[in-house]
C-alpha cells in the first residue's frame, strides 16, 4: 500500500515529480558529499590512531578507504547528468555498507596480532551503520532508506556468519552459568569463543527499526511536499481564474466592482433587492442598417455598445445583457450601491449624449423597484439575470419613448432623485401588460 501511494504522488503531478526529482538529486549530492567527508575524517582518525599506537592499518583497509573515496567522487560528478541512473544511489549505499561489513569480516582487529576477528563485533558494533542510513534521508528517497537498512542487516549477518563459520567452539549467552557473578560474566564475554548471536539479532532489529522510522519520516515529508505543491497550484489556479473573471467583468464593470463580484460569491446567489433597471435601445436602427454592408453595421454597433458598456461601468452599473442594438443594465445588483436611482439617471443622460456623438438616437427606459436577481442555468453554464415587474416596466417605458418622442423615460421613483437632470412630467400612461396607470417623466435633448 505504501509503495502504491508513493507511486501515485509522482505520477499524478508531473510538475511535482520534476521538482521532487531535482530535490532528490540535490539531496543525493549532499549525501554523497557528506559520506565522502565522513570517510575522509574516519580514515584520518584511523590512520592517526594506528600510527600513534605503532600499529598501522592493514593494506586491505587502505584499499577499501581509497575505493570508497573514489566511488563518492565519481558519483558526485555523475548525479544529475545524462549518465545518472536510477540505480546509482542504491549502488553507492550498498558499496558503503558492504565495505563496512568487509572491514568487520576481513580487516584484522589489530595489525600484526592474532586477535580473533570476532572481537571486531565486540569492539565496534552495528551503530556504525546509523550515520549512513541517516545520510540516505538527504536523498528524499524513502526506498533508499529502507534499502540501506536491509543491506546493512544482510551484510551484517553475512559478515558475522563468515567470521564464526570456522570457529571450532562457539559460546553464547546461554552458556552463562546459573547464579553467575561478575567474573563469570567477564570470562564469558571476553572469551575468544564468545560470539553473542543474540546480540547480533538485537542489533539487526535496531537497524531495521531505525531504517523503517526514517523511511516513514521521508515518506511523510514527500507527502507534505506534494500537499504544499497542490495547495500552491490551487492558489495559483484560483488566482488565475479570478484574474480571468476580473478581466472579463472588467469590460462591463469597474475593476473594484469586478473584484467584488469575483470574491463575493453571495453576490450571485438568487436574492431580492430594491434597484433600478435601465433598458436602452437605438431608435431607427433598422432604417440605419438598411442598405449597408453587414460588417459595417456590426462594426458601428460594436463601437457604440463598447462605449455604452464603459459608460454603465463608470456609473457602477452592471450590463446584464446586450439586446441586439441595445442593452439592459442594473444598478444596486449584483453590486450594492448608494442612490442607484441617481446613478442610473446620470448614466442614461451620458448614454444619450454618447449615442448622439456617434449619430445615433437612443431611448432609455428607467424603472425602480424590487428586483429578483441571481445566477440561473445548468450545472455547467450559468448566467446572472434579473427578472420581475420592474424589469418589464423599464422595457415598456423605453418602448413608450417612441410615442412620447423622448430620449429618457423614467418612473416616479427615478424622477424624484433628479437634482441635476430636469425631467418633465408627461402625464399618466398605461404600460402594456402592466395593470394601472403610471406617472411618466421624460427628458429630451435640446
């Protein structure tokens, strides 16, 4: 299960795998450098102690030390190049561990003496493997850590078996006399025939346990790495999506408004609010388009609608949809604002002026009142829309403008906020499909 999960963390995220591979290579170089320095320090210490004691180390030990040093230098220069292979790190750690095992099995405990080789296991011990296994963690490969522990136990057992195989007599802890005293203990432990198989088993268990714990720690570190990478990618993706959405919304609303829309998802949840609906339409557009090439008509229309959307945005309104040669915009939804009636009326005035500069006559209907607003559509595609009697009234007011020869046609709710644009009361009128008569206020250009 552990291997299957670890395989997934490097296959489901190619970018993460590449980043982790670079980190592994850097860690492996550091591990190789550390082990080479450690071998150099140990060799210097070993040679120095031997010279001071008048017992230089055996030639075989020199050969092992030189070979390990050259192996480290070669590996360091190869890691990360085209000659690097997946098995290289396993090979160098195996070589280090097996070289140590060879020292225990073949290098005399004291040069020029006949001390039994079994004393090498008593004088030193399995703890010499712990730094190597710890350095394997630097490679960020939990498999290498486990491999190092397994090779250490196997090599340790093989070296021990090699040493004791020709011993004519072997003593174990079971040979300790009953009610033994200190002398009995010293006699048994210091005996050249004492092998202590139980000690070797315990030591092997310690190595495997340590390797397992360190491998688990490395594995957890890798999982944390991928979790952080996934979180960072999600953050970047979300930021990109927000910027994309802001860029699109920014065509119709101010940047600050677009950011609020993107960041505040509640603004798009269906809700009811008091607001203003603006419906604008180009008067006589069919006559304008008649006889002109379609591309010219579309270009002129796009130019006008682009300026119109910018105008709505400048007054903090939101274009809900384009209606052929016009548009429908809202004020106070989905973006809350103060005095939406005043903003809508000012926007209508600017839209009419903009249309005149482009040789268009524009009619704008403005209605205030309750609006039902929110996102509608399928699970895969949705659109923000507004609906209700206020929307219908704004559309009917725009149509009524043709009969009244007015550019802006507003209801009383909008007209009451007029302090800069003078509206004229044009009597009460019936609106198609809406019961009752409504006071209508109009504005005409000079």
